[in-house]
C-alpha cells in the first residue's frame, strides 16, 4: 500500500491535477491579512500616529490553474495536523484570502492505521461546509491512489491572482513522479541515523536538558525503495532489494559542505546507494562530477527527462533500528528503518515493561526487537541487521550496537 505521508500525498494530487490538464504550482506564498491593534500611539514629541496593518504570509501546498479557476489545496497527512490547521485558523484564512475560486483540504483515507478521512468528516464536516472548503480524500489501499472529492466550494469569490513560479518544491514533485514511474516506492523527508562512529564515539556526558532525537538522526529528502518481494527488509546484501537515498537540489551548487552531508547519508547504515538530483537544466561541471565521485550518483535533469551518471558506490545497509531513552527513563523511543512509512514507535515504560531500566542491556535489546516485531510490517529485517541502542544512565548516554 502506498504510504501517503505529506510530500507523497502532494505528489498524488500534483499528478492527478496535471493529468486533468491543470497548470500546477507547489508551496505558493500568499499574503494573509492579520488583525492588529490600531489604537493611536503618541510619539516622543507629542505626535499621534496609528500602527499600520501588517500582512503575514501563508504557504499553500498546491495551487492549480484549471481553465479560468484558481484552486488551492492544503494537504494534511494526519488528523492532528488537521486539528492544528483548524484551531490555528490556517484553513479559514486561506479560504477567505481572495486568492482562490475554490479551496480544498486534502487528507489520506488511512495513514498508519489511522482513518484520517473518516475522522475529519465526523469532527469537521460541518466546519468545512460553513467555511466553503471542500474535502479531498486519497485512498491508496488498492495500490494506485484513488482521489475522492467531496463537494465544497468557496462562498467568496476570487479577486487576486497569486504569484506563481517553479521552485525546488515543484522540482521535488517531478523527481518523485519520475521515481514512481521507474517502479520505486518513494518515502519523503525520512529520518535516518547518523553514522555509527558519530553516534557512538561522540561525547557521552549529558546535561539534564534532553537532547533532541536529531542529535542522532539526519533527515534526507527522499528514499526510493524497489524490493523484489514483499519483505522490504534491507536485505540488499542478498540482492533482494535496493534502498536509494535521494537528495534534491534545484539550481544549487555542489559544495564541500554538501559532499560532507552526502557522505554521512551514505554511511548511515540504512542505504544501499545515494543519488544527488540536480535540476534547473543548468548542467554539471567536471569539477562537480569529481567532487561527487565515489559518494553519490548524479541524476541530472535534461529538458523534461533525467539522465543518471553512476559515480557513487554501493554499500551494504546493516542498521535496522535506533532506540533511546527519554531523560526520565520512563519512555523509550524507537526509529525502525525496516518500515519507512510509520517508523517512529514510543513505548511508555511505566505502563509496559515496568522493570525495563533494571534489565541487562541484552534483555533490553530483546524487548526492543519484540516491540518492533509487534508494530512493524517488515520486522523480518531484524534477523539480518543491527540495532543501535542509546542507553541513558543518570549522567551519560552509552551507545551499544547489537549484534
């Protein structure tokens, strides 16, 4: 089943709208009026002036020009995201901005066993109807996504046309569409571990302030996965699948800083290859090719197509999970790289596994494996790869790699 997280959900709508003949733009900024205090202010010399009204900029995920209509689509991949958009006034401000003939909220039918569309209809159906906002539910249970549009149009008419341009967000959607045409399952904005040497050989002493998970994780633009069977389990050493990390750059230069970041991605322990995608039809210099060599393959946009230059190297992924304590040691957070769709698991140690902190490291790792087996679709990979466990003591973090 297609994993309809945010960027991939945008991509489904991006392709759907282009197939219908619409002109589509991504991440469009629109100015939204904000109510401000306009009481008179007395200056130091007795002058009286009024505070000017200010404008805040919102960013709409998709804007489609379909014939004479300008249609906005705001994409939310979880019910909690919808709750925040409603309570923060985001949806209503977009709908009343004067930029759109129609406005739609887009959600997946199901994500990570959460029936998002059904919950939105039950909780906010009346709100959407009153606000003149339509609802689009995308169902991927049968493989190819099915777009279901629930009727709803703006009560207010459009009086302004937003400024539209091709940007990196648009280019990323083209890359996702290209990878899916090649038969890859694509995951977006994926958290992957930093190299084991960086995680386990860094300073172990910690303060009482909790380090964020990003102390041990990096975020890569895309991961493209093409498995030859149902087990998406990082078994590339057996030739059964490939897991490609994809970093997208639109009209950007290749720098030493970028190469350093790519090297960390390649050595994360969860990828078999790395691609750097260059857009904007700007060409790639021989110097840039030499810099990327032995780190990443280059996927270069040429007109409406892409050309792959194999410059990088293949590696064997061997890390399948990263687990760490919260500061109070009452919770355990696990990132499983066996299942990139729903990869984060949180375990409340006060409710289950109450004696976890008093067990040996070996027994704790066995419990981590048990949790992943219960939660993940592709936990078979646990038999083939390693787990990084950041165990917290009263004054430090200690890193273990099993087996």
